């Protein structure tokens, strides 16, 4: 979390088919960083990830415990259907649930050769995603 993150950029993107888009509020500590083309490019790239992948949470710490446990239970049922041996069942279910959780968390989604989180960390200045939103006419 940034101490003073009153500067930033609101990135917007519309999907190519025009049926959806995304907003992203990316924050930083200074106006000089916020107006840089590198910062705005980063915001647009992350916003594109939001539009394409529809993440529901910023990171896994935001997933409610009840929802995480329900996901683990779904993975247990799937493991049983697949015939996973009892001794491997819990490990399989936990790993499958962790994989699914990464698919719904923005910071864990792919961006370039890494993840959104690694792109933010590699930016060279402290930055944070304050909020994001995706809308679609198909939802």
C-alpha cells in the first residue's frame, strides 16, 4: 500500500466487439509518474487484462473464506469423479483450488512474460491498483 497515492490514472478499454470493457484506477506517489507515458501504458495493459479475463478479486487475500472453501469442496468432488486415490485427494483438491483462485485474482493473471503483480513490481516506482471494474453486455 502506498503512503500517498493521490496521483494516478484511470484507464479505460473497450473490447474489440464493442460488447464490453473495463476501467482501472492505478495509483502512484507523484504527479510526475502519473503523467508519464510508461505509467499510462502500464495502466492500459493491466486494464486490458481486466477486460479479457474478468477477475473478481485483486489478490487471493480478498477471496472470502467461505467462497475459498466452497471452491476446495468443488475440487474434491472433481477429484473423486476423476478417480484420484484417497491419499492424494486433499492435496489434489487444494492445488486445483489454488489454481482456480489464481484465475480470478487480477495480480495473478498473466501479463507479458510474467503476471500483473510482477509487472507492477518491475515498474520502477511503487504503484497500486486501487480498483477495477469490467462490464459486458453478455453478463
